[in-house]
C-alpha cells in the first residue's frame, strides 16, 4: 500500500462543485465562501448550477487562475508531504488493517493537494484531498483521518451491505477516525506532538454528543462494539 501526493486541478474543480451543490443537502454557503476563499456570489452561483457541466468551464478557470500563483509552492509541498508521509506509510496501513481486522481495499491511494479544500475523503474510494498550506509533519493526522474514513466505508460496504444510509456511515466513519488518530497507542506515535486526543472542537458539532458516547464504547469494548452500538 502506498499513498502518493499529487496535483490535479480538474479534480480540485470537481470537488468545489460537489461540496457547494445544493443537491448534496444543506450547504452553509457563507462558511464555504470563507473556507475556499471565494467571493459569496461565485459560491452562490456554483451552488445553484443545474449540473457540473453547465458550470465546469467557469470553475476550472478560477482554479487555473488561483494555481497560477501557488503552483510552484504546491509542488514543493507535494515533495515535502511525501517525504514526511513515507516515514509512516507502511506502519499506518498495517495498523489500520489490524484495528479493523479488514484488509485495505486499494493497492494505492492518491492525495490531491488543493488550494481550496482542507480535507475531503472519497467514501470507499482511493482518492482524498488535502490542503497544501500545512506543515509537512502536522498534515499527517488529518491525511490519515481522510484515509480512515474511506477505509471505514469499504468495511461497511463489505460487512454490512444492508446498511445503505450513507449519512449514518459517514457519522461513524468520522467518529472512528477522530478516536483512533487521537487515542490508539500506535497511531499517536505518528504525530507525537498532538495531544488533543479524540477532540470535539471540530467542524461537526452535531457529532459531539454521539462521539463522546462512542469513544467510551470503543475504548472499553473495541471496534466491533463500536460498529454495532
């Protein structure tokens, strides 16, 4: 298993649409405008587009313009992030498989470094997105978090195909990622400077109550009890 950091402007553009699209549910456009550093009118226009094809050219153009100023530095981040991650790559994937008693479902993963997004996981897929503007060492934990979410989806798809509520799976996946990156004795060695454990001051306040309950379940009774709780 290998995680490779890459640049992919077209994928970055597609993710802008997918996040802002009202078809994905309720979107906080003001928050996303600030998060992506895009003016509100642009964000609103993208969110109201009929489909991706109808707005694709404009999104790709604004991505291209942004990258014209940052591409040199983004590419440097690719090199530095890769060097940092390679130090933990094999141990991380081995531990993730061990914790879930489930093999990693992809031969490789790709991490698209973005000028718009902090972190995105492809649910069950092998492509994630991360910001290029972080320290190459501190980026490890959130990068791992996004991979764990994808792996958790793969696990549920395989072991519990009857569960088709993706929002419920996402909730469990997020919480599981917070727990293991913050409390597992092996995982935490990959970012020893981070003492925040399974922190709750994140962007999903709606998960906090459930996270506190399930963290106790996981730490006391393990992964299977967590999934079935």
